[in-house]
C-alpha cells in the first residue's frame, strides 16, 4: 500500500517506492523517472506488488490506473469477534453483515478454503464451532480495490496475511505440540484476557492449567457464547452448558473466540514458565498472579 501525496514529483516518488521495498535499483529508477516521460503523475493510494517492474509501477501512477487505486480500508481489529468483523466489512463492501456471515458459514465455500490454505483444516467445521473462520482473519488494516471488493476477495486477503504470519512460525508451531487450530484458540483467549505486556505471563497460567487437567476458568470464553464483552456475568451465564464455557469444562473450547495478531501468537508460543495457576488484573491494569486459590482470593480482596 503506497500513498503518493499531492504535488509529488518523480524523484520524490522514487524515494517513497524505495522505502516501500518496490525499487530494485535506486540509481536506475531515478534515471528512468527522469527520462520515462511520466508527466502526469497522480496523487492517490495505490496497491502495488514487488513483482511489478519499476516501469509498470510508474505507468500505473502516471495514468492513475483505476484497478490499482485503493478505494476504502477495512480494519480487522485485534480482539474483534467475527460478528464485529462482518459489521466493519459491511460498512465498506456492498453486503450486509448477515450476508457476510452467511458466506463465512457456507460449508462448500469453507471446504474450498480448506483446500487452498494449509493451516485451515476440518477443525473449523466441527459441530460445536460457532463461527468457522473465527480467529483466522488476521487482525490488520486491509485496503479494498476492484480486485478484492467482494466477500471472497476480502476473505482471501485476510487469510493470505494469516498465511504469511503462520508460515513464519511453522517450525515453532510444530514444536509446541499444538495444532494451528489449538494455538489460535489459546491465543485468542490470551488476547481477550491480557494486554500485550502481560500475555506471555497469562499464557503461562493457562498452560499450567492445561497440564494439570484443570479448567481454564476464563470468563471471556463465556462472554463469547453470548457474543458480549462484559465483566459482570450472570450466574446463569456462568453455568451455561455450551462447550465454549471454560469455567465449566476442562481443556480448550471448540475454537478461537476472536481475531489475533502475531505478537499474541508469539506470546502464547513463548509463554512464561512459572508455577502460577491464577491471575487477576487490578483497577490499574496490573496483573497479580498466585499459585493457589487462597492467594487468588487474597489478590481479589
């Protein structure tokens, strides 16, 4: 994604393109920019690829080629539930949130995606899964062009980004003993439970609980059942028999509960090794850990 400000000359554009990693030889690019006849360079936000030649890129900017101009941007927020992502996408694409969610639940379409992406498996088709692509649409800002302005195009743009992030960590994931689905599930819970600086410590608590066969005891998974974000859950909600209720059932829930970023995946893969089984954040956001229930109750007090 390259933004060309108004009034930018050829030389300034070369600098912008070079900073974006789109120039293979800066000297040759500067020479070409002077003699290439680019006399109508147009300011805009462009979607460009490193596979393009410098001449191709400059021609696109000179002509303001429509198909390479970014029309809108959609932010898939870190920690957003799939329902919330659908609502954000519906504001920029000509589809309702319900239409988008319907597509993201279409089994035939999901099987096509499973065939295309190595990290998508039949796990997302499990009978207890609430939203199959939950946790798989990488949290980032995406620029919509004519090439990806339908649901399929946008979805694959998010999955392509997730592919990049997971592929970089493929060896670490295999060494962790988790499947990708399990890793994204745990990462999503860590994402909802802690800020970036505390995620590795909180992930360590959950790993200790999993190792000891305890329930994760995470309220955020209960919130997910009801598609809410709150701290004052009702007793009836905490007693829900939905398999996402990690207060009631041991082990991981059926699938992720929100979208995640690479740093949270890293914090989960490289969790802090300690003896804590409980944690709570105080009003200042400081996380306090404890090894037993008595210590936890003291921290609560």
